[in-house]
């Protein structure tokens, strides 16, 4: 569903390691070194204990669908409908938004096992989509 | 009883300008019309107002500018929006920073590029925008999780949307006046973001609104029925539309605000006569019924199907048609909830939309997908 005219992320100093990871084929999340909480979206300190000792953790890219919606009226004409927006619950216990690709939209369900699939959109930006685990 | 300091404050003026899908008027003219209408409703002159929160979003008109426009008198200016703006103004009056405050806002011409959804529904954050997320999808992700956990159904959503829209169909000032729908019409409308169909969603429109607050002492000198602030609370859980709307983290947003509100008022949900609560999407009504304490978690869908929210039910809701049928005009819609409550409690609605002997109205702003919910309880009498 992605094409070269959908709005793309503009990485910041805070988020750059996440997007660099995507380009390298690794799903990365911040992890607090004091309490081990995974923090997403990227933050200057831990959202659980406020420690600023955060490292970037390489994740397995495996998870399950926490919730989902199939969009039939896109916010911009650049998105081709229908498409699935989902909250993915990652193995490491954190959540992110993405699209679920690789199956009919009506097959997507809560708790469906999925894994990350990176797609290079531009030289700078690779997006982490999710597909059903085979 | 000692009571909340909010109870020493009353709303004495409340007014909506004409609302429409698209207005021909200039936004500042609509704003001025809102101000004049609220003053007329209160029986006051602008010279009696010394607190200002008068803004327009598209024109970026600020409260400081409005003070200048109204004669450059020294005045207190507010900075919040919606229900928190009312609480902020009430506390300013209570602290002696001003005696009478006006809150007014208007929006015209914000959404004219119809190939895209309304600009305020399209977040630009780097972890949201690229997935084609927009407001209906944010709220749909909450609704879907609730359906998964509690078996809530689209038929329950349709009952809500039809009830709200049929109230608006009977309200002569509603944008969708005369447009009656059945639950089946809702289920037959085109899909937007599953499980939400077109008629489950708020409309977009243009218009202005204003209300005037003053001390209870001053209110007694006016020739109007004051509507008192019985209690209020806010609940913010982070920035809206930048991160995943995870039900387990954010699904009960507003529970704290409602608890504070009822506690301040010394009242319970069973004391409420009418619900002028936030209706951006049908499901959000179910969620609020649960977190505000009208029913237990997971039981909102069944509660709705028992008919409690209809005009002849125990808790008539959104009696002007709300965001789905009356209007959804930028920030004005936030204060239009308390305005509807004031008009309902003053008995200003058409007979078939009047809740007989209503004394207490619950109003709210926000919603789970937006990660905030603010609550304000209004009444014709201060609890003794």
C-alpha cells in the first residue's frame, strides 16, 4: 500500500536510532537500564522510573495484533484503501502502530501472530510493516 | 457542606451562533456574533466583562487581541480550551482575578480540501502519519479492543448513533435538522474505519459558541436562571495522536475526572438527569458510561440496548444532536457540551427534546482515542 508520496517520518536526534535500525533490518526500542522498561515512542527518559539511562534494544520483530482497524476512507488520497492499521504487541512487551500486510484485510484478528517485514521506501526511510507469521 | 469552590460560580449566558457545514461569514464576525449572543443570553453588557478567553483557531485570534477589541480594558485572560477553560475561568473568578468571564470561540473555513479528511484529524507525528492513521482509526482501535474483551457489537454502536442523530433531527438549529435515521441506516452506511461507519462518526461543520460565567452573588442580580458548576475534573494521559492508543493503558481515561467531579458535588451517577457527553464516535458513549460509573466495565453495550439513553429513558443523552448532528466546529464543539446542558436545564429546548424537571447535567470533552477526558457537572441548584 505504501508508495513514494505517503507522508514519511522525519527522524529527530531522539528517534534516529530507531529509523537507522529499520534501515539495517533491526527493530529497535529504547530500554531503561535501571528498571528494564521498554519505552516507545522514543523519549528523553524512562516513562516508568524517569531514569535517563536508556539504551537501544534489538528486538525479535515478533509479536501479535493487539487491536486493528481496516480503513476504507483514507485521511489522504495517497493511501490506497482498504488497509489495516494495527497496534502490535511485541514479544519484549511494548506496543507500536503499523500496517498489517500479506493477507486479506478480513483475516486480521486480535492475537494474530505477526512478524516485522521491512520495506525500503526511500534511501533514508525503511518502514517496519508486519505480516502474518508463517 | 463546604462544597467545591466551583459551586460559587454560575454560567449565566450560553449561545451558539448559526452552525452549518460551510458558513459564508468571516470567522471573526462569527466570533463577535457568539460574544454578543452570550451577552444577550445573560442580559449583560460587554463593559461588565473583565475576564476573556475569546479566540478563533483558523484566524489565530487570541484573548489578548480580544481585550483590545473590546476597548482595551485591563482584564484577566484565560488560555485553556473547552471544559478546562470553564474551570480555569471559574477559579479566576473565585480568586478575585475577575468577576465575570466570557469564553468564546469560532471556526470557519478550516476544512475546505475535501479530498482529505479534516486537517485536525490528520496527525503529523513520525510514528503515526506513515501508517495512514487518523482520528476515526485511533478511536476504532479502542473500540475493537473493547469488542474483543467484552463482546460489544456494531448493533450497539448503531443504537447510539441513531439516538443522537434523531435528537439532532428534532433540533431546529442542528446542521442535520430533519435527518432522521434508524439503527439499520447506521449499519447500512459506508465503512470509514472498521468498526465505524459514516454515521458512527462526528460530522465536520462551522460555527461559533460562547458562554459567560460570573460569581453566584452577581448571578442573583441578573434576570436569568443561573446554572451552577457543581464539580469538575480533568484527566490527561499524554499527548494525543503520537503513540498507540493501547486500551490497557488509556481505556479508562476520565474515570479519575468523573470521580473527582461527583465527589466535589456530593452526587452520584444516579443523581444525573441528562448526559451532554462527548460523542466523537458512537463507541465513546459506551466507554464513558462505564468509566463515569453509570454501569460496570464491559456492560456499556447492554446498558445502551436497554434504551436508557433515549429521550424517554432514564439518562437522555446528547439532546441537541451533538457532534454527529448538531455541529462539530473546531474548538467551539468543546464548549457546546456545557452550552447544551445550560440550555437544557433552562428549559430552552423544543418540548420533545426537553428532559422534564432536569436539575443535574453531566458534560464531558475528549475521549479514549485522544487520551484525555474532562468532566463538568452542572445544576440548577447548589447542593446543600
